[in-house]
C-alpha cells in the first residue's frame, strides 16, 4: 500500500476514534470531547513518535467566539512573559512528514489572537524540507500535521514576534530527523524544538553529533508515558529535556495560576548517557530524564493550548485542545529565544533556578513518593528545576 493510501486510511481511522465528529455539530455550542488521544501512533524500530495529545472540540464555534484551550495571553500571564516578544530571533521546529496547510493554519491562529502575521511573504515563516529547500516536501501525514500545528501555535503564543522555521524530515526515522536538525541549526535559530522521541538504543551515538550544537539551544520533549526507558534525543546530556505540568487558573493566588506535576509525565534514568555535572540527584547514577529533568511547562491536554489544524484531526472548525510534552518543548524553545540568552545546555537553567516556579504537588504515580516520580521542594524528576517565572532562567 503506498504512502498516499496509508495517509487516507490513517486520517479516516483517526477521525473515527473517540467520537471526534459530532453527530450534529451545528446544533451545539463548542464543547471538549471527553477523551484524550495520542496524536501519533506507537512507532516501531528506530522511528520516532510525536508526543502531541489532543482533545477534540465538538460543536459550532462562532467566528467571534474565543476558542477553547489556553490562549497566548494565558501563556504570557502564567509564565510572566514580557518584553519585545522575540523580534529579530528565530525558533526552528523539526517534525516528520508534511503539513500542506501549515502556513494557512498558522495565519488563522495568529489572526484569531491578534498576533502579527508570520508568512513566507513577509520573511517571518520558512517552511523547508530536510535538505533546506522550499520543496519538494515529504509525503503528508495527518498525525504529524497535528504536531506541526501545535508546534507553530505554541511558538507563536510564547514568542509572538519570533520568526519561525519549520523543517520537515522525509520520515520519522532517526536519520531523517537528524538531517532535519542540521538544517534547522543552519537557519541560525536561537533554539530548535524537537517534540518527538524514541526509546534510547544501542547505536544512538551515530546521531548524537546532530544534536550537539554550541551556540544553539537544542530542546526536546521528554515524553508522556510515565516512568520507563529514557527518550532520545531528550536523554542526551547537552539537550534541554522538557517535560510538563498541569496548569490551572486560580484567582485566589498571587500568580493567578496553580501548577503541578502532570500525571501523564514521563520520567527515566538513562541506561547509556552519563549524568551531566549540573544534575545532582542521587537515585540515578546516569542522566535523569523525566517530566522534566531540566525544566517544564504546561503539557496536560486537559489544560492544553488551543490549536488550529485543518489537515489532521481538527474537528469542525479546525480547533483542538492539544498538550503532551509536545506542547512544553516548543514553549520552552520559544521562551529561550525570547530571552536573548545563549544556552548551550541546561546548566544555565540549573544555575538560575531561583528564577523558576517550583511545583511541589503532583506525581506520575509510577514509583511511589520518590522524587523520580513525585514533585518535591527543589529538584525532582517530574518538574525538574521548575517552570518559567519570567525569562531569567532561560
């Protein structure tokens, strides 16, 4: 079966999952579907899986209505973001396959929230294949399309004046994504976000050099599936591993929000990668990778970002609520870019942990009350050094 047929079959089967299409969408105001779904199916071999998790939006949304899910103003409020919004800097995102509607969907998202246009024509948006050319693009894929839309919208939310480079790998295999990483760095990006992962494996050192980039922050999702094997490339010592939290509005707090370790977060001790000097925890003799080993941000799809996607799984008007550590990675990459700091690895973040919020509640529930799975005062695997409180630690 060829790729185009597989794409059509995948799209049809995914739309059928969990009642994504309302029986009579014109008859009801928008509501969130009850089920959270993984954007990408489980991968095999040395193929990566994207970590987007989404909830469908059912019902009709009026053109003037606010989409369900977190908005850019919510991200700015929750993480105390201020300043010029990243003007003059570029965030690159690496994904697999093509989203043919990426630029038009991005335009709708940014217009909905009053963000400045980011287009090919004005030089803000660049979409290229893994070789750096503006076409031909890889085969389209409705699963990775959701990931691409999430990445573009998350970067827009956290760094509204940043330029964005979307680099599409020919596939989800480690070799294609490594080649795309090279292209992303060549764009001169301040930070590169990788919202995907595959279980660490013997021989992954072949690809390590593609993610070691002095002068560029390489950021990667740590994963969404509890305590278990570490995820590549987040496990690499120089990569800023990003995990996630549950972020909830709370008018009774000074911050206006509460944040805790997300129950779906991954955490792990590497079997291959030595512990970096800035990690001091005692229960992992090797690199600690989790939600997150270094820094975290919102990832719970129940408190996720409003995302616009018309090629993949966007139900009705194209709006979804999307989370997973696929959300927190581009948020952190965008905030690093907005800060103007050069961060080659997570050592800078640990050294400036006083400029982070420190969630102390929540657990992924996989190893009791141990810091490897449960939020604690100070460093813990579920939330790492903490979440951004302004840009001082990024």
